[in-house]
C-alpha cells in the first residue's frame, strides 16, 4: 500500500503521525494536528501544540496569525488575554474539550464549520475585523458575554445546541443570524447595537425597531415564536431583549 509522506488534510504539508510503532499506511494518514485519533494522540499533541504556538508569538502576548484550520484538539485549549494581529483561522476545527478565548483581541477570525464539542468561551473578547461563525456547531454552552464585534459578525447557519450567551455583547457591524439554530436559549439581554442591521432568519420582515438602544435600527425577523418573545421582552429595559426557545 502506498505510504504518504505528507498529511492527508488538504494543503497540509506536515509529516503523517501514527501512534505506536510509527508505521502508517494508506491515504488517510494525518499529521498530529489533523489526526482524528483524539484519545491516542493527546500527549504528543500537547507537546506539538506548545511548539506550534511558541512559533506564532511575536512577544509575550501577541500572536501574528494562527492557521489551525481543520485541527482536531483532543485537549482543552486556552488562548486567553492575547492579541492576534493577523487572521485566526479555525475553520473546520474540532474542539473536543473546552475552548476559551476570553479577553482575546482578534483581528479577523474564521470559525466557519468548526465544532465545539464542549464549552466555548469568548467573554470580553473583541473582533476588529469580520468574525465568521458560519455553520459553526456549539454542542454545549457558549458565551459571548461582553464580547465586541466591531466589524461584521456572521452567525448564519450556526447551531447552538446548548445555551448561547450574548449578554452585554456589542454588535457594531453588520450582524447576521440568518438560519441560526437555537436548540436551547439565546440570551441577548442588554446587548449594544450600533450596527445598521441585525437579521435573524432569511425572511426579512422588519417588525421591531429598537430605538432605545440603537443608533440606527435593528431588524428582527424570525418565526412566530421569535415574534412572541420580542413582544414579551423587547420593550422592557431590564428584561432580556431577546430570549427564545425553538
Ligand atoms: Zn495535517
């Protein structure tokens, strides 16, 4: 059988990794980062990740860019209190354990198609450029509490299987939740909207204008359920602006 000399993940040129005696075969050999063998690779992944990360730092807090597309993290990941000056690419990344990005300043970030299988935290983080969470799956709770989206925030087709906390989040740019799936609760209390448009669902029937908190206007459109929730909560200052259950 053909032995690959590079990882099978599209575009990855790292050497394949295989547990045990180092022998690998077939076309499905992946590097330590892309290998789906989460249980077996844990220890070696940690070591490789530390080296990978060390090479991205330009000083003690600043990371130039992160290309972690398609990585499969078998362990908890903490990238807190950092400044990432270039693109952070976590597209199609799988986080098997908790992932924390609290207080980290992102430039642009791509989490499209990523899957968070445990808790995800972006508390007090900020995104200066587009934050892309298209088709991202949050299997457990996620917190964007006090998170600031300065540019576009794209949550289209995202799946929230746990609670999604957006309390005190700032949405300054175009904000898209079209076809977002909320299986439990979405907490949007005390959000700050200076964005021109925030959309929920692809049916753009504007029925709520939140003049109290927005500098322009907010368009909320979703289902009848959404409609009923906005009627209950939108007009009360202290109550959740948007809280719904689908
Ligand atoms: Zn690879």
